[in-house]
C-alpha cells in the first residue's frame, strides 16, 4: 500500500482529464463515420439486399419455421449457434473452476445464498410467480417456430425463475432455512451442470446424427423423421432449440450458484454496497 | 440517423466508463452498456421502412420487402445471451479479486500489486 506522493496524484488527475477529453472526440468521429451508412430503414441497403431475401423468401418452405429468426439461428447458421452455445457453456464451466471447484475439492458445496431473505410477502409472491415463469419459459421454447421465442430466450427465462427461487428460499440443499414448510424445488449445482452438459452434447449429437444418416454435420435434411424435408428440419430445429434451452438454463443456474458460493466462501459481504475496507 | 447517433452515444458512454471509473464492478457494468450499444446498432441495421417483424403470417409467399432482415436479429439474440454469461464469468473473477485483495478499486489494486 504505502502513502503515495502527491505529485503522482496530480499527474493522474491530468491524465484522467486528458482521457475524458478523448471521448467527445470519439463520439464525434463515430457520428461522422455513421453519416456514410445507408439511411435508417432503407430497404435497398446492402444488409437487406444480399443474404436476407433468400432467408425471408425461402426459410418457411425449406425449414418449416414461420419465425425466420429461428430458421436462421438453428438451421442456416447452425454452426455459429453451436459455437455460441459452447461459449455460454464454457463461461459456466469457467466460473465453476474459478469459484466453486477451486483446490480440486471432490464434492461441490451446497448452492445458494448464505441467508435467504424471503419475507412472507416475497414468499407468497414467489410461489405464484415461479410456476408461471417456468411454464412461460417452456412455452417460449416450444412456440419459437411460429412466434417470437426459442431456446435462448426460454433458457434465460427458466434460469431467471431458478434464480428467483434461490434468492427467496435460500440454499437448495439446506431445506429452505427461512421457511421450513417451503418445498425445496430447483436443481442443485450438480444438476444444473448436468443440464448444461446434456444440452451441448445433445446439440452436437443432433449434428452428428445428421452425419450418420449420410448428410453433413448439422444439415438435418437426412434425418429419418418423416418424408417431408421441411417437416424433418422443423423437428430437428425444435431439438436444437431444446438443447440450447438446456444449456442456457443450466449455465444460468451454474453461474448464479457458483457466484453465491464463491461470495460466501471467500467472505465477500453480500448486501452492503461497500466492503469493510473500501 | 438518430438511432445510429444513439448507439454511438451509448458506445462512447460505455467505453468512457470502462476507462475512467475506478471500480472494477463499475467497469464491468460500463462494458455491458457498450455491448448494448453494439446490439442497438446491429438491430437498427435490420430495420426496413414498411416492413414487419420477420415472422410469417397467414398470407401467401413471403416477399423480401415485407419483412425485416432476420440475420442481425439472430446474431444479436445469441450476443445477448453470450454477454450474460461472460458477465457472469467476469463477476466470478471479481469475487476472487475481492477476496484476495479486499478491494475492487483499480488504484488500490495497483498499489497492492506493486
């Protein structure tokens, strides 16, 4: 630590002012650069005239998905989405390694906040909200073909339902300490991790199955799910979305659990904005 | 144009926050603001005058001019969830930093590392 000499602070103030002055310049530069962009909403802009007409005009006939975003996400750009799902999974694993599994401990600690902060009102509201949130998450997943939705959105919703339960009812393994009568519901950290693994494996598995039946990786047309190729692709897309759902929901659970465990075990105070020495 | 300028303003605010705020947690939140700026920018590129959301209704064969570009929406959909999980990972790292150095203040951290 040591006391820093005053001149250094003066220098750092000057540097900060100089740094702050750079940002209006950056903003001006960005806006000037954007003047060259096509007009907002221009139907003839390059972004709207190259690949996207193909997606818009052929997606429904080729993939059976009325929601073109889902068609592009799970079918045309399946590789990309596999990579994104792997990134999400890797973030969950990374957090687990950094916080909960440090020191090569054989058993994962019980997940959850150190203190559940559910009051009667929070408890009652959560009992009503959580089932609705979880059900809506599954609806968003299954309806992703024909309405806004899909695996990512549904997975995050499901994960937020899990977080809500953890926040209000406390650790999953310790009987919901604050409300002994509350049925403990929700996956443990280990189960969340397994959900995420099952998701990413299922995604790659569907891709490999397409190869096994003579197609290319993640090109679902060859899967033996029916005679209509668009319908086969629709079913495979639903499988992909379900796999993404599992990965995202599991990873959100892993992230929340590992961070709460890490804060508890590393003695980081929860609740107050400032730590004791800050 | 206004939307682009809005995205540029958000981006600048986020970058300035990352550079100027002393607390690592605030830097992380500023990074999220910057990510939102990129998302706003991409989604605004998908907009077409007179077009609707890229979900097929009951009508006949789809015409490209009637629907917005689905590609930026797809890219940003994954980007949002990826930014959620990378934020989670960064929070995990911050917990470790906080427990080891008992501060998240950048200058104090540098002092302790010296």
